[in-house]
């Protein structure tokens, strides 16, 4: 796990700040293309607000479709940040170093995007304030805190606030490096943002404590967020297919599966764009793939339990749902695609060391996981609503409208665009962490062999 | 007596560690100097003093405040307009718990951040004496002492082969 090249502080600064001073070939063209798709999404959303939700494929009984699927998906992706950053930080896993910032940033932007989805889905976004903001807007009536639809914004808001603060605190030493290497307006902005950081031993000591303390506090938030998202479904009395008691852990582990895969995809793209081969090394992809095998298999276990529990009670709506998912097109086709892309293709591939250490295959397999996990959320939400009740005359179907497809596509472009823009302003690999790794690593003589060793952080 | 600061810049961790010995020989103790680095070195690597802090109190206070605010908010909003919804009682504890849980953790996170900044003595409006080379691998030994001892400190830093000695108020050369 120590295939590192020995680098000086100046070389680390130069390499990791390259993204802030140089633009790789085609960078602004990519940003422009992404911005165009985002603009199309904004225009589509504006048009939909003006004309109404009739422009979507939503209908009775399928009142939650692409937007809510996308909301759950992006909340899931956001779980990568804590999974990698907090757990690996707490366990002092040496290989976490290049992944933490990318994971935290992906968390941040995917959470922002996730929060947009219910607003867009509401059709009248401004009205959401009446439903969730704790203020008596009219006639002394406060929002109903007994509904998961109020718990959810509370949890997501807590997670978003915590993530922003976590990212900022961890960024301060790196902003100080930027402050020391810039002039003019950029220097002035970085000076303010670095808060006068000088790197005293007290400041470094507290940075270390901040990482551990915040990780420990954010972990329970991370577990609660996707649990509460699952209760958006699980607590809905009318939809029997969502009444599984294992929904919360099933959603959390699914979120970790898609989130960690998302981080690997982003790390590979950054490695390619900014030539960070010395920092995001093959050993890191190898370790992440091994982690993903465990996560994916745990997730599959929960998926199978949920399926079996549903059938075991032999309730009519549940049987109708499983029949729809397994034997009627296009749902059966989507279900097969989901199983193959989320588990049956990537996990056996990750068993091979050559695949775990191949940038190309890791990119393909992790993208495959997220195609599958997006379909998983779609197949949980839409078919369950289509077979909501036992009466066949209440059954329905759903097909997304072009407006929904454009907005969902724009959400993917938005996250990617924000990550790339962030890389122009701040380093996406923690500089201080990379430098610390150089100090703590050395070679020790054991008998006749010199072996690489890493000292544990205190 | 007014205190002043002076900064010695060293090109290696070993030279900086030796400099702290030289400062001690000159009559300046651990309380008088600090180490500025661009990398988190293991505590005590330069013979600097052990830092005491109370940062662990902050999340506890924050959690208690967050819990209290969330409790008041969830109970208060229900009592303000006691409308039975979903067949649940007014002040249904299980339904209030998720918001109280999130409130507790949000309070803990916000207070932890405040605590970290406060204990790190940030924000700091004045950077000087400072040198941008510190974030490029150089080590700064920052001496804080009475004005009349500054000359002794400067001599000790130069004796320890400091690359440069920077006085308080002198402007850093930003590149």
C-alpha cells in the first residue's frame, strides 16, 4: 500500500495546485457544454413552473417519478463523503488521503442537487417553505413535524450544513498555501478565507482533532439522513410495497455502494484531467474496489431480504408489484439491467487484481454501479406506486416526459460542472494530508530486507 | 511589558529542532517559542510546548443547546395549534425524535467548528511575522518575548543558521 514517489513540499504544492492555475486541454469547452445542459434544465424547470406539473409524466397513482428517484439517488451519492472521509479518518486508514476531499466535495454538490429535486417536484417551489419552515405563515398553523416530509429537510439541512463546515475547516491550511502563492484579488480572497492561518503547532493539533471530532459527529448524521429518506417511503400508509422494516439500513448501505462508486469515478476523472498519477495511485483504486466488494455484497443481502420479506406475507399489492417487476416489460428489463449493472457485472470483475488496478475498468465498473443504483431507486418508487392498492382499477403506469429527462440530465451535468469549477478555485486533494504522508512514510530494515512503513498519526 | 515577535526561517526540520535548543541555551524557554510549519508534524517534533485546549467541551454544549431548541420547536409548534393529524397525539414523542436528533447533532457540529476556530486563535487579522516559504517546506521558529529580549532571540536564531530572520511588522514577500 505504499507505492508512493518521494516528493518535496514544493513539488506537492506545484502538482496539487496545478488545477487552480492551469486549465487542462478542453477544460473550458467541457465546462461550457455542461453549463449549456444545466441552462436547458433551468429553462425546462421554469417552463414547468409556469405551465404546471401536467408537463411531466406524473399521474394518479404514480405521483412520484423521475424527480424523486433522482433526489434519492443524489442523497445516496452524498453518502460517499462521510463513508470515506469520516470512517477512514477515524480508523486512520493511510490510503484515505487522496480520496477525502473529492468525497467531501461530491457530498456537498450532490446534496445541493438532491435538495433541488423535491423543490422542482413540488411544481410551486416557493410553497415548500410553508410546509417545512418552522414559522406560522398563516392562521397560527405551523408545519406538521409529525411527517417524514418535514424530518427529511431537517436531516438534509443538518447534513449539508455539517458538510460545508467540515469541508471548510479541512480546507483552511490549503487555502493558506493558495494565499502564499497568489497575488492581487485572488490573494485578497484567499487571505480572508484562510482566516490568518500560520500553521502553528496548536493550529495543526486542532486541525487533527477537528477531523476526528467532526467525523465522529457527522457519522450519526450520515446514518440518519438516508434512514429518514427511506421513511419518506416506509411511513407512507397507502403504499403497501414500501412497508418493509429493513428499508432504513437497506437505503443506507445502497447509498454507500453508489456513493463510493461515484467517488472512484470522480477520482479517476481528476487523475486523468490534472495528471495526479503520483497521488491517486493504482493502490488506492485497488483498496476502494476491495471495500466496494464488501459494501456491494452487504447491499445485495438487504436487497434480497427486502424482496423475500415482500413475498413472504403474500399480500395482494406486494405480489402484483413483484409480478410487474419480474415479468412485464419494460419493468422486467429494467430490473435485469439494474441487477447486472449494480452487482452481477462489477463485483465479479473486482475479484481480479488486474481489474482493480486498471483505471479503464474501474471507471467502467463504477459508472455501471451508478446506472444500476439509479434504476434501483426508480424500481422501488415507480412500480410500487403503480401497484399501490389491491384493486386493479387503481393500477397505473408511468413514462417520463422530455421535461423530466432534461432536468435529470441537467442535474448530472450540474454536479460534474460544480466539481470541476471547485477544482479551479481549491485543491481537490488535501495538500496538508499529502505532505503529512511524506513525513510519516519511510523505509525500515527488517533483517535483510528494506520495507516501506508508515507511522501512525497521533 | 510589551511583547514582540520575531521569526526565524529554517530549511529543514532538523535545523529547526536544533534551533529550539539554541534558544533554550539563550535563556528563552518553551513558552517563548512556537513552530510554524506547512505540514502537520507529530507533536513535540521540535521540542515545542504541549498545547492545552478545551475543544471537547464545545460539542457537548452545542448538543445540549441544539436538543433544547429542537425540543422547544417541535413541542411549541404542536402546542401553538393543537390539531390532531394522522391520528397521532399532540406531542407524539416518536414523531418528534428525528427532529430533536438532527437538532442535537447540528448544534454539536456548529459549536465544534466555533470551538476549533476559537481554540486555534482564528480568525487572526494580522499575519506578520510570517513568510510564504513556510508552506513550501521551510520551518518557522516564532519567538515571542519582551522587547528587550528580541535581540537575544535574533542572535540565537542567526547562530542556529536561520535562512532568514523576520521582524514583526515587516511585510512578507508574496509571490
